[in-house]
């Protein structure tokens, strides 16, 4: 490690035409094409780091372009210099003197950071010969917190707090590791309930998921109240009332509208309403959470929560009963660790956002780490799963009996198959060429 | 207007090497090169719209790239379709089904929207033969609010509230217009107090500004407390204690650090501390504001406040005693109108951020409109002025006796001189070529 140097940053614009089947459709995003800016870090050793961030198609090239402009801060660096003070390096990437103006720490530039940082953690885990979750679980608290930039969060969590929390959880961590390896980590399934799916397709998919052992489900809502009520009935008819059922509005409503709409769905007993309104509206979410509490409905959000400063406020204001951090919107693992630790301090369960492409492969590591090393709890915890696009990865996330199986191979594990990259690279990959040629898609 | 159509969107990457003189230097941005993605909208009539957004140099090309990807939503559109329901069009630009994932409504994509929207308002004002402020002042309330997207803010301000507020201010608007034309709009000057300037340069510039009639000043702080104290003494010695003096930390501190640091500067009687901490930290600013109130120091922020949803919360939480909205970070005039109206409703004075390049030219219109049509007040109001780069505009903002003079020519008035564009287009403009050739700057 001491001398290993990053020699090349390769970027690929990978897109999948998921809009054709309405996979991923919701009240705000009717036709997503799940996509990822894909980063490969080559080194002068045999190590190679793979990382992604995630988008819905258009704009994927903007994020790729932003990653390219960060190349100078990556190529030529020694891994030992980066990992030796990863928190400092993270700040260097996120707070470049001139470039921070166009963020800071949010949107395009932060997604770009996520792809690079995720690739670096893949490198680190491979170097240590461990899956990412195990790298994190085995880390000394002082090393682990050295990767975090505590700027702007010390009023909620200091480095000393974090070390103390991790130290306390030393007790029983081997047992929790053995246990989670045996049982797997609880998953819930989203891919039965996309908004663009017909009633028949929902019935069919939910029935199939039940037979596969799923006990936790999510359905998209927010386009039309009568539709939502009809679909809620269908869902509950298939899964019964002893299973967990959540709904997700993907930011469709204003504050009062969220409350009014959800009161109508209360009789179907959703565990949570996810993203009722703007992802930026901490106080709005807090108002909704307070109003819906008497109706037994919690508020979940986080997949578009831009950075640790926003999560801090969601925790402080009680605007988030469930924390759905995203592995590719936050600035990679370093910032995610800060959020997981803050969530534990405020007693908020972390139920990461996944689905898309590659997100399930990533977040499983975060949840396993959270259980073994931070929260020590499974109650009210579950990680999203959507059954799309896993076939493109060498080591796909595996869910059995409604639980993520614990990965054992070294890395952060988003290595994409060579043939998939060739087919889905945009716009010149073979599949895209075919879709343009036959008129299914038009070129931008 | 009925048939005028946008035929072309021209984008220029314009940058000025301001880092050479440390103009604009602060605690977080030591070497900014003031830059703008510059948009020209050509039409099939003789009308041409000019708009900008603003950056500190690196990343200017990312914003230009994002603007280019929005071209399809702009070129080919009829102005009557856009202005006939400008609020809807604004939502179309900011909430494109796939692209909103990489924002939404923040960072790179929102800066790109700002440049386009600003150019559209320039077109509209020119079409009506009025400066932007006058176009807004003369607009019927119903038309004015039709440009605003009220999504996510109806818990603070509805369309009906906004119309009522504007109606109420009908009374006396002619008088206020006449009055402000005679006196000008109060300005404060920032360009005497950049962090990278020597004590001698500060003394010299502040003395000169006093002799030009300025009575309101701002100084950068946050790098070193002893330096700040020394510079505060210099400033107060030159300007005395009867003048307004503000300080600006540009997000340097955490919450408690902000409070502790400012207590040490309290004896120099700053009116406000600007951007003490993360621009995303609504609750942090509220905590700082509460703690500094007994010390007579207010909290100002807003230049990096990403959208109306964040401003709404700053107002709700009392995290912003002065609202420093930015003409190029918010999504152009449409969203700014929402913020100005919310500020009035919550009783928060609007003191727009300016400086940079072109920002003074833009914000003067917003302040004049605010006075005549919304707040009706000058108390505690002043608009930033920094004396850099005005020579590049055909109709530069003019400050006399510490007041912005009221512009009278049609448009939003950021038309940049042809020769300036040729010299400063990056990287091929003549000035940049010279700076690369003589080794002053290296090419990226």
C-alpha cells in the first residue's frame, strides 16, 4: 500500500432503458432510465477500484463530465496518502477553493465525488482482502472516524462522541457478526409496486414475492388518490395485515396535502410515508411527522437528502422517523459513516435507499456494518431491494427469504460485467445502437 | 410577441483572472476567478436576451455543459407560450422527469436554469421596453404571481396571499417610484475588505470609499481571530462608529465556533455576521442568531441558499435576520419573486448578495422592485456593491453617494461588451491566451 499509486481514472456513461417497462416509475419520475456514471481507478499494482453513482438517465453525462474535472485530484495520488487521512482528502475533493461554489456538497458535484469515493473504498477493501462491511467492522474506532469530515456537524456529533459510541459497541460484535451471517439482513421489496404497473402486474408480483419469503413491501403513491386506495386494497389483500407495507410519494405533495392524502390511506396501515414533500424541507417533514403520528404513520426520507448537514437537521427537528440514506448521493462511505453515527445518536433507524442500478450491491454493506458496529439492533430496520439489473454485476446482491445474504468477497462489489458495459455504454453501446436504429429511442 | 420564437441558444464560458489581485478572497475561497456562464437567446425578431449565472472559475464549464443540455427545452419555443404561463415553464425546466434526480433545484442544474431564466426576463423586459424593475413594478399581481411555482411553499405563502400582499402595496407605489428615482437605492461596499488585502490596502480603500459617500461597509473574517480584531480596529478607525459595518465569514465555522468567535468581535459593533456556517444549516443559523442577539449581532445569509424551500425554512426557523438572496443561484427572477414575497410576509429585510461579475447589474432591479412593490421600506435594507469588473458591461450598475442609481434602459442589463467577451472567453480568449503564454496561469 505504501507506494501504490492511482495511475488512471476511467469513466463510463452506463444507461439501461428501464423506461420501456416502467420499472422505477413513480409520481415524480414517470420514465426513468436507470443509469450510472461508472468509475474505474487503475493503479500501478494489480489493484483496481470500481465505483458508481446513480442517476435516472438525462444528466448522467453532466456527472461524468464533473468526475473528469476532478481527475487531477485523484490520478497520481498514493493510496497511503489518501487512506492515511481520508477525512482530509474527502474535504479536499468536496471543498476545492473555486469549485465548491457550484455545490457546495450537493447535486452534480457531490454525485461525482460519490463515484470516486466509492471506488476508493472498493480499492481499500480489496487491498485488505475483505468485503467493505468487514473492512469497516474490523477498523479501530480512531481510524474509522479519521475518514469523516466533522465540519458543520459538531453541534450534533463530535469525533470524541463517535469514538465513544464505537467503543461501546465493541461488546458483542463478534456475536452479532456470526448471527447476521446466519440470518442475513432484513430486506423489503419495492419492485412489486411501481406506479406505472397495472393492477394485474402488482397482484402477480406481490404474490410471487410472498412465495419467495418477503414479508416487507413498498408501493408508490401520489398520482391519484382513488388509484392509491384501489392499489392499497390489492396489496393488503395479497399480503394481509400481518406484513409490513410502506408507501412512497416521491416528493409529490406540499405539507398540508401530504397530511390530508395520508389520512385517507391510514386504514391500510402503512408503516411509513416516504418522501411526502421536497427532500429539502426539514421543517415540513417534521410538521407532517407530527400530524401523522396519531394516525400511526411514520415519515421516512433520505434518498435525495444531499449531505450530512441536512441529515443532522432532520434528526434534530424530528423530521425523519426512518433514515433512508443513499450510497451514491451522499459523498460516499466517509459521509455515510457520519450519518449512520448521527442516526444512532438520535435513535433513528437507518433503512437505506436502494434499487436503481448497483445500489443494492452497495447498501447491503452499510446496513451490515450498522448492525454489527453501530446500532446493534434489527428492530425497525430493513434495507430496500428492487429486483432489477442485478444480472449485470459479477457479484450481485442476493436476497433469500426476504433477507440480504452477507457478501464475502473483497471489495465494495459493484464490478459490472464487461459485456454489460459494452452493451449499455451510452450512446455507443450495442444495445443503445440497436434501440436508436429501430426507433425505440431517439438520440438526444 | 405572439409569434416571436427562440431560434438559438448561445453559451459562452467567460472568466476573469481576479485571483491575481486577490479580489473576492475570503476565508473559504482564497483565489476566486470571477466567472460566468453567459447565455444569449436569439429570436426570429430583432430581440436578443442576455443572461448569466455566476461561478468562481473551476466548474464554469460544467454549468455551461448543463445549459447546453437544456437547449431542447428552450430553442423553438414561442415567447408567448413561455410568458403566458411562466410558472409552468419554470417547473418544466427545473423538474424534467429524469434530470431532476441530479438536483433537484440545486447546485449545477439550478445555476444553469438561472442563466436561461435570467435571459428570458431580459427578453421580456426588452419586449416591453422597460428595465426589469419597471416591468415587475407595472405588472398586475395576477400576472406576476403566475410566474411563480408555489410547489413546496404553500405552508408559508399561497398564491392568494401573494396577490393580496401586492394589492395592498398598490397604495403609494407611484410615490415610492418617484422617491427612489430621486435618492437611489442604498448600497454597501464589500470591496474594501477582502481577506487577502493588506492592512494598508484596506485603509486606503475604506478611506476612498468614505470620500465617495459610502456609509455602509463589509469586511471578511474567519481565517484568524487576531487578524480579524486588528482589521476590525483599522476599519472602525477609518469609518468611525456612526457608520454601518458588517462582517462575513463565508461558512468558515461550526455552530458553537461561530458564536464564540463573534463574541470577540462584538465590541466593534458589526451589524451582522454573514454566513457563519454551512449555507444548508437552517437550524444552526437559528441557534447562532439566538445566541448572538444579546450581543447586538444579527445573522445574515443567503448567497448560497439553494432554493425557495430552504429560504422558507430560514424564515420559519428565524435563522436569517437579513435575507441575502442571490440573483444567479436561485432559479432566476421567478423563484426570487417567491423569496422576496416570503421575506416580506415574515418581516425579514432583503439585502441581496452581489459583487462577483454582473451580480450588481442584476440585483439592483430586484431591490428597487422590492421597495416599490413589496416591502415599501428602506429601513435595514441595503444592496451589496463591489467595485470590480463593471467596465465590461454596456450598462454598468452605477453607485453614487453610496446609493445605486436607478437604471432606465430596457432589459435586465447584463449585456457584456463584445471586446470583453472576446478577451475573456475561456480558454481561447485573447487575455487567457496571453496569461497561459506568459506562464501566469497554467491550462487545466
